[in-house]
C-alpha cells in the first residue's frame, strides 16, 4: 500500500542533493515512482540546481570555514553519509571541503526554492477552490482620490476563503503597507491581511478567512504603518460595496 504524499513532501530537496540514507532513498523512490507531484517537484529542483551550479562564481573559503567543513565531512564519513567523490569525467578526487561547501550552498538555495514552490502551489489551489465555491460572492472596489486609477476585485467564500486582486496601486512609502479590511454588520472592520503590490502596482493575494466572519457588506484598502494595525487609521485607496 502506498504511503501518503505528505510523508515524503519534505524529502524532495534532500533527494535531489543525494543527501538521504540508503533506506530513505529507497523508500522515497518507491513512493515517487507513483506520485506525479513528487516527480514534478524533482524535475523543478533539478532544473534549479543546474541553474545554480552555472550561475554561482567560484570562491575560495577562508581557512576557518575550510576547517569546519573538513570536520563536518569527516563526521559524515564516520556515519556513512553518501556524497560525490570525483569530478565528473576527470577521475580526480574533489577536495572534501569543496564538495561540502557546494552541497551546503545548494541546500540553502533549494530549501528557499522548495518553500516558494509549495507556497505558490498552495496559493493556486486556494484560488481555484474559492472561484469554484458554490457560495462565492464578488465585490468590485474602485480607486479613491488617493489612487483614482486603481481598481480591485475580491472573491469571498465563507467555506473556502478570500481571493483579492488589484492593479495600479501607488508604491507604498517606506514604513507603510496596504491593508485589506472587511466591513460587515459589526461596528469595527475586520482585517483580512496585508497587501504587497509589485512595482507596477499589481497584487494577487489569498486569505483564509474565519468561518464565523459576518457577511461582508463592503471592503476597503487603506495605507497603514508597516506590520498592519488592528483598526484602520490611514487614507482609503480602494472601496467597494457588496453586490
């Protein structure tokens, strides 16, 4: 019986780095052979590893770094860790500290790449779920005098969450951030979260809203101090009423 994907989801980066034990590698490969998600992620990570390998200029480590890496490599050998030992096609041994340094740099870069890859996948899944929700509600927001050319649209489902997309928002000044608010029958607006538009003023964001959120009657975007605030204090940039 195949094991669930979640048990192996964190191992793809280590697999690409050849950093799993023999038993872990065998179990991962048996799972990945029938898991399209793992195979797709392996392909993405291998492409990223290839790009990193040719884009990072060579650099000699300091003696202190070399000593620490040598010690780490010696420890790996005692525990039977697997690793690359020769230069491809050259037959000459790779300096252990260089192999360890390369693996360390690649591991850090790939870890960040895996996080972004999974974050993007989760965001796309939430967007699809919200837009397909039977209880979907749409709110169109228009730019206020502070941003007359801005516009936005919010899609909200009580059961699945909130998708918000906007364009032509001005660049937020240093120390300030856009914050999205849900207005309902309650006296105080509810913060949905923070918005970080790109350089062109566009942003698409997803939020997991609480199941007990009152039915929105309007939404608004204000400019607030960095980190956000519990209640709106800044100028309104976008406002829209529920249909």
